[in-house]
C-alpha cells in the first residue's frame, strides 16, 4: 500500500432543483465527506449552471462542479462509496493527476557550443574545398581526353 497522498481531480454534475440558486449546501456536504474520508481540498471551482448535451435522469440543465484534492489511495474507495448513493449527483469522474518532476537538462557552456559550431563549419569548409578540387581534376581529365 502506498503511504503517500496523491492528487485527484473530481468533476461532477449536480441536479438542478429549478430554483435558479446554486446548490452550495450540497457542494459543502461533498467537501465535508471529503474531509471525513481524510482528504484535503486543494482547489475547487465555483458552481456553474450548464445545459446538458443530452438528458440525464430527465434533467436538461445541471450544475457543473470541479474540485482537486489529495488523499491516500486506500482511502479513495471510502470517499467513492460515500458519494455513491447521493441522488443529487448525476455523473461524476475522479482522475489521478500525475505529478511529474521536471528535470533540467545539463546545459553545455556557451563557449563549448560556439567552439563546436566553429569546428563543424571548418570541417564542412575543408570537405567543400576537397570536393571542389576533385571536381576540378575530373573536369581537366575530361577536357584533355577530348
């Protein structure tokens, strides 16, 4: 079992009761269930009323909510179970947010990069001169044979 908390993102639809007011009380109850499941809320988004693309449980409008939280993976199942029987939630999805550590590339000093570029240009210049010399000798040979 992992002993380090992970970052999760939960997006869900809440039923519209038709009053026109956001169901803040229900959103607060979801936050309470999160804290009861030993989760820590890191970010939440204000509820927005939106039209659904298709009816869900005969609802055509609903409230969209998002929240990010940290929790131990073994406690996530208890949180999901707590939300499982909530009638006000139409749909929900919980995603794991992978926290990648950024590695910085070791940069080569500017002087060595410039020196490398100069060496490459000198090599190509030498190769170009050699190719020109070969072409000149072949052209002389062709012209002498005629």
